[in-house]
C-alpha cells in the first residue's frame, strides 16, 4: 500500500505531531537502555509509546472521517441498484494458537428496496443468498441443500434476519444497509482520518474507527464516486486479535439486471432444510457434518 500525503494541512500537522511524539518516546528509552534492550523490551516500548500517544490524544470523533463516512453512506443510499465483486481474507485461531487466513471470493447484486443476491465461494463456502422482498433463500450449492423463510420487507430486514435470527456470520453487510452511516457509527467511540493511500491502484481516503470490542478501518475512493474499496474489522477481545478483510472490485452502479434474476429455482435433487446450522466460520452446514 503506497502512502500519499494528504493536501489538508490540519491532517498533516496532526500526523506529524503523532510521529514526533512517538519518536521522542522511543528515543528517550533508547538513550536510557541503549543496546541492552532485548526484543521483548523493544516490543513493550513500542506498545507503551502508542498507548501513551493515544491517551494523550484522547478518544474523539474526527470530523473529516465522519464527513467521508457519511458521504459514502449517502451515495450508496441514493443508488437504486449496483453490483460489486469482492475478495475476503478471514483470520481464525486454531486450537494450537496458530493464526490461519481463510480466503474466499464472491459478488453482490442489490436492487433496492427489496432485491438482494450474494454468492460466496472458497475452501469452506459455496453459498448463495437470494432475497426477493418476500422470501429469503440460502442455497448451499456444494451440499445441494437450501433453506427458505418468509421474510417480507427490505434488504435491511433480510440482513437483520441473517444475523440476529439465523446466526450467520455476515461481516461487511453493514456497508449495504439503507443507512450504512447509522449502522457503522452507532458504537464508535473514536475515529481518525489518516490522509490518502492507494488500494489496487485507486487513491482512497483512509479512515480508522474504534469501538469497545472491535476496531475497524475503511478505505473510500477519493476521486469520483465515494465507493468503499476495502474494509477491515479487528476483533480485539479474542486472543490473537483476528482480522476480517474484504476488498471490493468491479463496481457497477448501473447494472442491467435480468428479469427473474432474484427468483430461486430449486435444483434437481436438492434437499430442503427445516433448520440450519453454522460452523465456526459462520457458513451453512448440514446437521452432523460440522
């Protein structure tokens, strides 16, 4: 990721001040302990310097970060339809304490207010979700099973049902609620705007946010339409602080959606599930095969 200095002098002064504070802290410790510092001590120094710098800065909402987040939300809200492809890297900690990164890819098609299609495929997932404003369908293509539930309402209703009632792990969908600003900022205690960087050769505003249990970062396209390009969630309370990262690509804000695209046709031999279970990855599984 290439960093480009922001043109905003206020952000430049803030960034420079933080660097100076960090540098002064580390220099003071190095002068005292010199070459005798071992790796553990050096790690503790870095942690303390960052912690002290954050404490001195106090938790607050950065107005520039807030403005960019709201701009992105307002833009997505105004789009009657869009499609986008994505790549996910999701970290898990195994029983031995090793951090593993599970990758998957997929696509999203939205036709507001009540049509939604999501597909995701990877090592543990070959799943599609279809919602037509009345019926919510989950289709495990690799298992040839499906689950359906009456779910009249909007795309927001479908997202709520997936997470709150069915227990599916769907990080990232908060970007696509009708009011994503409210969904994203509800529990934020502090935020920061860190200038512009490049994601997949696209210049983006780099925003960071803190909540009680998670930290998250967001990269929003700086030129043209304010579309999200990357989103990272860090689960602080879990050992190893695993991250969930999603990169967006191939945005289409004027998609041509075929008639019947959101209608689910039951595949030959597919088994209907009355209830669904999820594995530790939040993916659909057949009872007894987790």
